């Protein structure tokens, strides 16, 4: 697909995001929502839909969805009802899914999403409703399909956007904003890989400036934020190719093949009436009054964008640093705890903590595929480590060398430094002696340096640092080396 073809058409994208709520029990029974339990362990007659059982609504599901509705500028319906969404599938034990249809509890909201260029795009929220999850079909056993019903009945909210996104970049920005909101609210862990945050996309293309939408196609099986972006780009190109060839775009469901980077047909898309909704007879209407709304409003914390702006204002951080640190609430909390623990809170020490988190800490998080809490790094230890650099007890290199030793350790950075004999050498006489020794051992490089090859200065400094096993104060080494080379 050429850039000219892509510029000729405009994609129209809407996202449907399912977020699994961080409740301890399921939506309509007391079964555990524990992830990765033994297959079919977290089940009971209620979530399996046995005759004679009655569901009971989990109050936290209501509380959590109202938090989300308020955070996304939605109207909260005073009275909403549940519906049965009827369809047959092996992992749906009741033969229907309890959901909401005509009266979603949250409706007509919006999100202001910040794009890469710093501009703000307003994306409408059509509705946010409550529903239960289905079970899980496992197709890894040849001709057999196994069904795990642990997930059946797990509480979800579905966030349905307006078709307001016009590029995969806008969709990515919207989805990451949704993740930030649900994690900051404490209602979902936002983990797409484990399925606690799932996204389907409705995609169509039209000529730029055309008043009508094209035929939409649903895209599924996108298990990471990057794959959502890749899937949308693939599907947009596929549809443009069909239109350019004079072929129709069929209303169907597509799956994204992450290995090949393409979408492929799954099934012809059902219409809403194929699901046969009707009111759920076993659950009372959900009523939300003004007093309840006021109570839930007090539970909404400072959200990601507001926290980022505060980090810029209060900690004098660049907006990029603040954005990285606040992308995940646990990282932002860690940073703030670490700064509070600094013995000397200066702009320099705060920036040093920021650099350590964005560098060494996040590198280990990525390598180990762990969050910052799983690293078992104490924020107070990072503060102390930065303090040891600031007071020149250790060099930055030594700090980085011992950093992995802090993970899960009860020893403080100071104790580790002392045990390993890594206190920085700041004795001028001792350092000068090492500098003179290095110069004497390298007459060839000295001659080249004096002949004008000044970049060898770094070689001499490096040799001193190597001889001292990294314990020499780098600033003093640079100063002494410069003095002695001028005399040589």
C-alpha cells in the first residue's frame, strides 16, 4: 500500500474495551476470581447456572463502574437493569450472559486523550456497562477442546467508545489512557497479556471528506497495546486494498495473527438482534442516588495526567520524565516514596532518582517481566543509594554495580558498600600517585597525546578507574590527570 493510497482514505475506529474488576469474588456469587487457579476450581452452582440457583449482585462491581463513569465524564443512570444476552457457546454454561443492554449504568461520557504531538483529541464514550465473563476454551489438545469455567461469572465492565478515532495512533493513545485510568482507580490491573484488559475494534475506511462511514469490520485477538496498533494498521490497509480493487468490504469478525502481522477472517459478524436480549428476571434494578455518587466521588484519586503535571511543577522534572514515571501508578508511588526518603532533597537528587527508575529499574522490570513491586526494591534503599552518590561516598558506576544487590535485600546500600569495600577513594595524594603511575606506564599514548591526539585523555582516566576498581572519585581523577598531563 503506497502512502498516496493511505492519504486518500480515512479510517474510522471505535473500541470496545473489557476490563476485569479487581473484586475478590465473582459478579453474582462468592466464588474467587483468583487468576491461574486449577481448572474449574473456582466454580459453584450459581456461576454454572444450575437450576434453582439465584445470583446476587457484587456491590463492589457497582462501586467500581461508577468510579469509572465519573472518571470518564459519564452520566450515571439513577436506575438501570440487567439483561440476559442469549447465545450458545461451550464456555457459556448458562447459555446466556448476564449483561446490560438498553439501560447501561454509565452513558454519554468522553475522554480527552493526549496525542504524540501534544494535541488533545476528545473521544466520546457511548456507554459503560456491567457484565459477567464467559469461561475459557482451550484448543491445545489436537481434536479435543477443553473448557475451564473458572472465569465464568468474573465481573467485567465494557467501555464502548464512539467511532471518533481516525488513526491507529489515536486508538493506541485512547487505550493507554483507559489503562491508566482503571489502574489509578484501583479497579483493574490493566494486564492485557493475562486478559484482564481486552480490546475489540470496529474499523471502517472512507474517502477523506466523505460524509458516510464505510462498512465496519470487528477485529479481535489483540493481546497487547502494540498489537492493537499493528492489527488496526493491517486491517486499514486490507480494507483500502479491497476498495481500490472495487471489491466489497464484508461485515465480519477478523482475528489478528501477531506472528504474521495480518488480520484474517474468523466469522460473519452477528447483528445485535441475533443475541436475543431480554430483562434479567433474577436481579433487582440497580439504583444510584446522589448521596452514593457523592460518596464514590471521594474515592477517586489524582489521575495520571494530573499527577504528571504535578510532578513537573513540584519536582521540576521534564514532562517526558514525568510522563514515564506516572504511566503506571505503582511506579509513580515508588518515585514519590523514594523522594520523601531523600536526606538532601535537591533538584539534582530528585532527577537522579528519576534517572535510576527510568534506567536501571525499568530495564530490570522489562527483562524480568515484573512490575516494580515484584522487584522487591525498597524505595528508601534507592534514596540512600542516590545519597551515597551525592555525598561522593561512591561513584555512579559503583552505584550501578551494586544496584542489583538491593533487590530483595535487607542490607542497606551503605552496608553493602562497606561489606564489599567499595567506598570511593578521595585521597588526593593516593589518586595522584595512581595518575602518575598510569602516565609512566603508557609512554606511547603520552607521546600521541602531546602530539595533539587529545581524545586519549579518556584512555588515561579509564586506566586510573580500572586500576582503582572503579573506586576512584571520577571528578578528582579528571582534575589530577589534566594537571599531570600538562606537566608531562
